[in-house]
């Protein structure tokens, strides 16, 4: 039986300080669709046993419908990969305009590349090429 893969409230970045800390001090992966910033929480701040994600989309991305659709897509990508991501990771995704026209498979491929590049995949879960 597979575990229920839901995205809980504790898996979301909510405070502005967390967004700022992750953007300033984290590793960055940029592509045409998004920029992914990530940090690893230290042991004294690792009060949560799971990775957290925050998503930002400015008005340049599109209207509210387009922004919310893209946010749902990236939350779903995070949800599907949550068992592979290191539990002490904080991730911020800044969505760019071309993501509106991107296929979900392309976004998924870029998201997986970003996780691999930033070293967020658990060692025993990494995929062999």
C-alpha cells in the first residue's frame, strides 16, 4: 500500500522571512520557466520533519487564473516528488512568464533537473541516467 501523498500546511513556506532567507542564502537553478532557490535547514531549525515549498508568481506571469494554475502545477510536482526530497529542504519557486505555454512534462523534467542540480534528492532515491 502506497502512502497518501498530500501536501500539508506544514509543507508550505508562509513567512516572508523564510522566502527572503531562501532566496538570499540558497542555491539557485534558473531555466526559462522558473527559478528554484533552495536551502537546507540547520539541525537547530529542523523542527519540521518534511521539506517545505513556497511559490511566487508576479502579475507579469499572467492574470489570476493563469498564476493559480501554474501554482497548482508546481505544488503537484512537489507533492509527487516529496518522498525523494531531503526533509530539511526549503524550496522557493519563482515562476516566469513562458511557463504559461509549457507542457506539464517539460515542467516536470525541468523540476527534476533543478532538484538534482541543487542536491535536494535523497542519496538512496536518486535515479540512474
